[in-house]
C-alpha cells in the first residue's frame, strides 16, 4: 500500500503551544487532513516561541512551531465572534475529530462545548487536552511544564538527595500528553468506524506525567515507601552521567555489578581490593569507591567506552550526546530518521522524523508548517462555499 494510515480522516485542530499541536502533528503526518484554526493576526502563540531560524523572531521562523505543525493547513478564525462561531460549527459538521487545548471552561462559555458540537455532528470525536483534565478540584488551575512535573510526582525523584529536585529539559510533559492524546484519538476513531459513535477523549497533562512514575507510586501504595533521590556518594555504580575525557557516559548496571569483571574491563585493579569485595565494604568505603570510578572513567573517551562496553562486554552504557552528535549518529543515519523539509519562509532544515515505522502505511511529512491563514480561501471558499466578497467582508470584520 502507498496510502497513509489516517487518509480520509478530517481533523479540526483548535490547539496551541505544544501538547495539542504535537497530537495533531502525529495525526497529520500519518495522513489525516488537519485544519489548524488560529487567531486572526496573531496565530498560535508558539509562532513567537524561539529559538528562531537565523535568530530572526519572525512568526514563520520559530523552530518549535515549524516542527509541531508539519502536514497541516492553517485558517484564521475569531471564535469569540458570533460569525466565527457559526463558521466553526460548519467546519465541525464536516470533521471526524476536533482536538482542543483550551481551559475546560472556555469553549462551553462560547456555547461550543462537546455537548453542543455533537449536535452538529453526532459521531464527532472530540479530544480535550488540559493541565488537569475536564473534572476535579484542580480543573481550572493553570500550569506550566515544570508545574506538571512537580504535581505529577516525577520531579521529586530526579536529582541528588543533597540538592533540590531536577526536571527533564524543555517540555517533556507536553509531548507526553500529546502522544497520549493522539493515541486516544486513534482509538476513538477506530471505535467510530466500527460503531458510528463519537465520544469525548479527556487528556490530563498531570496524569500523563504520573503514568511515568508507576514504580514510585506503587512502592508507596503497596509498601508505604516514599522513594528518594540518589545520594551524591553511593556504594554502587553511578546511576547518573559520569565524566569521561571528552564528555559524559551513562553506565547502567541492571542486576548488580560484577566488580571483578568491571575492574578488568575499566582497567581499574583497585576495585578488586578486599575493602570493595562485599556490599558492606563498598558502603564503608563509598567515597573512595566513587573517587576511583571517577578517575577511571575520566581516562576513557566516551565513544571508545560505549563501543567496548556493548561489543565486548554486553554492558548497558550510553553516550550523552549533544545535538550535533545526535544528528550524525550512525543509528539514526542507518534508519533515515531525520528528514529535510523546505519551508517558503524559513527555508530548508532538518527535522526529527517518524515516531515509529509502519511497513504498509508509512509516516510522511506531506508539507511544511503553514503560514498564518495560508488556506483561508481554500477551506472557506472551496470547502464551505464562501464567495470572495464574503471572505473579504469577514476579513474586514476581524472574523477571519
């Protein structure tokens, strides 16, 4: 087959920033026809989020927006105007899925909540993404990515005991929620195809994060144990990045460490001395153990150690790669992961590719991210039947 998995599925994208646009990007890149609805004149706030191509703060050069909105078409629409609300209802009537990421009270306050929209389209699938979900005491609270990490429970277990908790870089909570939303949408689409029934898919970013701390929450639920961060000095192989002569490496030791074999592998004979032979001895001499490990790792180059560990010893070591190293990594290159996409304003750039590979219905970025309102005439004119004069009046009135 040459078709895409979601070919023929019409998606109306009412999202902004990251979580929602990532959801709809996944749907679009696997073939759904995604129409992104943006505010007239301003667009998605992510258009103004850096870093920017050539450090030019242009709404069509923001790298996050360019990545998150491939394969979509853009229209502008003022949802707060009565005329804009009527046009939205027309678009909903022709859509299979609506994805939105407003506060839970916003669309209902405009008379555009799920219960109303399903009257326009009884088999509608609506995916609602919010910080804490559509119900509960936190429903109307606002949050940022780090707040979601904190309230989701995962922030507590990252970092060192002696320091404050640490968060993963950038916006991982948003991407996790976007992935969950796309999965929920796909399942609801399948249910719709089988039964003709639509439904509301409620995605909480907080819950998306909490799902990643299942071992931590289950430890408390079953044993009353509150897991803590790792101490700076331990009697074990380090669980965080260790400095080498040219960077950092992650030496993961699942199932325990054979210290004699490790001593031979790292060329650190001191690790065979009697004081390190037992867990009690390593605990008593933990500071010295870590000093030896640190000085030993510092004598290696990170990729030499990585390949030696995997090819010769079958150890789970991982190089901490910077952006350049990741882009040129031979594993990515062999699988053709990164792709080049040309944008009419931003130009030709390299993007992350398919999140997974499908043999019969492959991933494909069919177009670059749209410019603001690029498809107004195509969607409003060709699809909904508005004349050029009507579109001009709507534009003059600030509706589109």
